[in-house]
């Protein structure tokens, strides 16, 4: 199982300008109102990672790092959610002991048996 922490921003109203920012979700690697997290051993990958990839914690990474980050988020009252996926549902692009970078698995094209029946 891989786990990912997503931060939830409720949106905000800019006083004096008269418009609001819509709510959004983001990963941990963006600047947040929570300040700087101590990522305790998480390293940047040594190769380029595509834009459609997402970082998840491995089981070991969740126990060593992820749970502590959730504790920090609770302490500053930042809203978050934890997403859990199975290993076989994604393609792994990068992996180390604590984290993986994954992308959605591509679905294979299924040809239909009838010549005029098109299915995608």
C-alpha cells in the first residue's frame, strides 16, 4: 500500500480587492501556511519526474515520516486527507526506501469481436 498526504486549502478572500481564491488540494511539496516540515530523510529523485506523477510514501516511509507529518498538520490545524492506493494499480517511475513516484497505469486497448462494434 502506498499513502499520500494532500493538503486542503479552503480558499480565501482578499480584502480590498473583492475576489476570492477557490478551494484547492495540493501535495506536500508546495509552500503551505504550516511552515517548513522536517522531511526526515526524504531525498529528491536523481532523475526527471513527469508532471503527471505523484509522490506516495511506502509502508516504511509512512511509519518513519508520514505519521509525523500528519501530527504536525494536526498541531497547526491544517486540513488534509490521506489517499491510499495499491501497488499494482499504478506504474512506478522512481522508488527508494521511503517514497515512490507513480503515474496512472495506462489501460490497454480492447478490440471487440464484432467488426462494426467500436469500444474504447
